[in-house]
């Protein structure tokens, strides 16, 4: 039997509680960046390639559930259990805006301004899954939506919303991410603490990366697909440089 190749990760310490969300910026003239959310209330910014710590955003008073960066990686946003969403200057760490809510903020995003006809208020499409969806990601080229629910990963057509692929996983998965350049691999992580790599066409497992000491809550490919990151209940981020060919 052929031995599966494994990656040796870059281990990123810093968070004192579980890491629950990760977000890579697009490639900028200064490289690309990785921002993380944790239950310790402190989002952290890192060099996306090396994992080196750049800075910590201080100001939330509760667990941070969601983070993101704008296209130039000049601003960051975060959503927290303290009932606020904040926009940060990613260069100085200063709070630019704080938006108060009447509930926990579990999602945040930067987007271009678009006009929508919302007169009907109707749902355009519902994607049917057997279990609660714990992760959803739109591919870099806008063609696919990757979801994780229960012990399955599904790939959907982002334009027509049809199911393209369905994969049964060896455990309950919390997050999945599609390789952004070739679209021929995807990664998944979950309760068994491992980060697995799968072939898009066959669903065969290509690699199984071990190292976390708690369930894996979030996985994301870097914008160039040369590495991928995972965040865990153990409070660490690991950046894995892919050992497989394109």
C-alpha cells in the first residue's frame, strides 16, 4: 500500500482559547495575510506565508466568532459575542468603526456595493443538507460553493445551485476548503483532530495531517493554493505547505 505523504506544519501560537475562524487576504503587493478569530477575544494578524505574528486587535470584550480582511489587507473586520462588529485599521490596529447589535455577531464580511431588488423578500434558493451546515465557502473564481455538514462535504454550482459533488467523510467535519487555483483538491477538518486532503474528482484521501490536540474548527487554503491553514480547539493555528503535486 502506498504511504500517504504528510506535511510538516508551521505552528502558530498566541491564542489562549480555541481558534474558531480563519481568513486569508488576496495576494497584495506586500504578500498575503492571515487573520484569526478566537474565543479569547483577540483577533490576530499574521504573515500568510510564514505565519509570523504581525499584530493583535484589542477592543472586544467577548469571544470573537468571525474575522475577515478587505481586498488590500488594509482593513480588518470582526464579529463578537460582546454584541459588536468592529472595523480595524490593519496597519495600526486602531478601531475605525464599532457597530453595536442586540445579539452575538457571528459573521462579518467586506463587499462591493451592489443593488438588489428585495421587494419580494423571497428566498432565491435553499441548498438541502442532511445536517446543520458548519462551513460555507465560495471559491476564488466564483464557480463553486463548498459546504460542510455532519460527516459530508458538498460542492455546489454557485450559479445554478446544483449539487456537483458529495463526499462522505471519515468523521464529523466542521470546515472544508477548495484549492483555489486548480480546483482539483479540497481539505477538511473536524472532530478527529486531523486535517485531510482529498481529490476533487474521486474523493480519495491524498494526505492526512496530524498535529492538533483538539477538534479542528476551521480550515482555509491560501490564495495561491501553496499552503493551507487550520485552527483548532487547542488554541493553535497550523500552516501546512502542501506535499502533493497540482
